[in-house]
């Protein structure tokens, strides 16, 4: 026992194991994963894509600082969550959007959706998608003016040339396709692009959703780093793939499915929006149900809605369903059977009834 007499026992409160993973490190990984998409956006849509993204990040950081300053709360700017919201909000906006418009979206996302509900971890909607939905309702024309990819977008940071804002998006072309008139992206006007253009990003659309390749690279990075797990994006993308492969609306099945997967904001939504820790379920079965629900709603809105894209609204609707999904997919305690739970509920109900009668 003499060999242990010099040992000191340290008594402290939990946690006893420290981890280098925190909010800042997670958000930094998300920002790194978004870099490829930003690079592709700048290449195809010009330097204004970068400028608009930086303005959006600055706006979100400022509005978060302002809110917490006015209410005398501890500042949380260092966790980079506002920066992620700023990048994602810019990514779901067209490059032709005026700077003042994206700042209004930043204000709505940070003040109304995030901070008024208590800040990070307490918002029930994805702030970036809610900001986009608000801008779509308030400025529908500005939010649906798309830039044609090409060298003409490199001529200025404040405005687009007349030739650069006449592009159709792949989702807009596919939304108008019917069995009698299949205007598919690979057969439609040059502005809609081919399957290769869809995959690479040489098409019209929002800043960060045009290049499926860049978004897949970012998603793989997040999975490799352990920031997200593949259940939600896998269930989401898989559901859209199966539905569009089966119900191709009279078009070639495989090509139609790939166009639905590569076009629009599906990859951005599946890897970066639907996997938001706060607004998505944390149970394994709940994540699968959530992903399938996002896929079903996305296809339903794309096929039958008045708007050609359904990713944003599908995720927002499933955000609202997250509490009830978690309620019914919550795993049982280890060592407790369903019969034990049933008996405990009956005993609690009987005790409550006896107390009321007394």
C-alpha cells in the first residue's frame, strides 16, 4: 500500500472526459464543406456570388450581435453558427439578388427565427430556409430572376447584364414537362443544360445549389468527419430517387431520376439543411422517417405544386413535425420491456384516479 500513499484523488463535477468537439468546431467543418460549392458558384456565376455570400455572413453576424447586445445577453458570435446561416441563406438565393434584399433575409433569420426563440438550440425552424421562405413571399420577382452561367457574369459586382438574367432553371423546365410535351433538361433549351451541366453546375439557379458534384463532395466530408450521419441524407435522396424513377411522367426513367436528383436544391438540402441538429430528430428511426418525409414532400411539391422546387418547404414542414417524430420513436430504457412500461403507465393512471377520488 505504500506505493499508493502519494497519489492524490481529485474530486470534481462532470463531465470527466473532455472532447475537442464543440459548436465552433462543428460549424467550422460545415463551412469547410461548403467551400467547394462556393468555388463552383464563383466560377460559373461570377464574383458577385462570393460578394453576396460575404454580405450575408456579415449581416447574420451583425444581427446576432445586435440582438444579444440589446437584450444584454452573452455574445455567441464566436461559435460560427451565424456564419453558417449566412452562407446557407446566400446559397439558396439567386446571384442577381440585390445586397439589401439578402440583409432583410438575414434579419428575419437571426432576429425572428433564431434569437426570439432563445438562440442556438431552441429554434424550431431552420433559420436559413425560413429566411428564404420569407424572401420568396416578400420579393418573389427578385428571388426568381436567374443568371445564365457564363463569362458575362464576371463584368460587375452590383448588377448583371441583360443577357445574363434570361436563363431558365432546370427545375423550371422539368416543372413544365408533361407526357405529351416532355421538355427535359437534356432536350430543352440550351439554358437548361445537359445532365453533365446539372452535375457540374453549369446551369441557372441559386448560388449554392447548382453543382451537385460540389455538394456531394461537401456531404462526404461531413460524414467522414462525423458531423452528420448518412441516415437523413440517404433516406431523403433515396426516397426522391425511387419516386422519380417509378413516376417519370412519361419521360425516360433513369434520365428523369438523375435530373431530379442533380437539379434544384436537393443535394444542398439533404446534406446541409435537413441534417441541422436543432430542427431534425435525434433518434435513429426518427431520422429515417424524417428523411423519407422530406423526400415525399419534395416530390409532391415538385409534381403538383405551383412552384417548381419543393426542397425548402419540404424541410420546413418536416421541421415542424420533428417533436412528434421524436415522441413516437424514442427508444425504451435499457433493461425495461414494453410490458414493464405498460404496467407503469397503468399504475400511474390508477394512482392519479385514486388521488382525484380522494
